[in-house]
C-alpha cells in the first residue's frame, strides 16, 4: 500500500511533464508555421511590386508602333505577352530555371529599347550553364529597373552593362549604369522599390548564401550579386518541366 502511495506523485509528475512537453512541441510547431506563413506573405508582397509605369509606357510605345504601322509592332506585342505570362503564371513557382529568368530579362530589355532610336543601349552578357541553375523568379528585375531609372535620358549603345555568369553552383550577376547628373544618390528612390526590395528578398530566400555589393563612383553605379548553391536536384527540374 505504501509503495502504491509513493508511486502516485511520480505518476502525476510524469503526466504533468508529458502535458507540458506536448504543449511546448505544439507551440513550437505553431510558431514555425506562423513564421513560415509570415515569410511567404512577405515574399509574395515583395515579388508583386513590379513597376506598373513600365507596363503603361510599353503599351504607349506599342500603340505608337501600331499607329505608324512599324514592322517591329508584332514582335513587341509578343514580347510583352511573354513578359506578362511569366509575371502572372510562371513566377508563382518557388524557383525557375535561370535560362527562363534570362528570357524574361531579354524581353524586358527589348521593350525598354523602344524608347531609344540608336543601337541597343544594354550590353547583356550571359555565360555558363543557365539551364541547370534554378533561382527565385523576378530576382534581378529591380536591379535592372534601378539601372534604367538612374541613367541619363540619352544613352549610348552599351552604356548599361549586364553580366550573368554561372560557375559550378554559384551565380554572379552584375549591372552597371552611368549616373544621371540630376541623380545625386542612386539609392534614393522616392516611392520606389529597387534595392531595399532586393535586399529583403535575398535575406529571406538566401540567408548566408549570397553577397550583394554596391560601387558608387562619380560616373557609374554598379551592383554585384553572388549566390551560391543554386543547382536544383533532378526531381525539381523534372517538376518544373511537367508543369511548363
């Protein structure tokens, strides 16, 4: 009898410990789920902030081409359709092939070129195996938008330099633009998104996996981004191909 009485407190203690442990585990799981949801919501918000002025300007440029019956009008319409398709549908994926992201940048550059009468103002260089490298979608567009925004109104051929290079599992992206004289500080973007958006997304998507450096001289503004560990597993590449 005394033995039974002695075991009751132990049993009660173990029961209490089990309940406390279960509560802690459930709270931890719930906290992790809430943090994950918060990160996903933040990423969605940041990714959705694409500059609408570009779309309106592009539509106006295409309208002018159509009005003038310019031969470039049909190609411009197809490029805008490809760009919108990528933004609305394909960018919902967590990652996309780097090659597809580069197609998106090419379409963007081609449509921006409608503003200029001279030869292509962007010198875009791509090297390495972009097909086997997967990145978060719409990762570079704000850097390119920033380059256009803070460049002089008149650009010479090749003034904007964009480089993308894949080495093993690392990606190096850089964009350089001449600084417009009226733009004293390229980092100041009233009402804009630009670099703060990129910094937030990189911190959420690639913590301790990337470096972002900025070089600001009297004449040029350069952004260099390096991300490591981007080669996707075979099953991820297959999943992307099945859905696209």
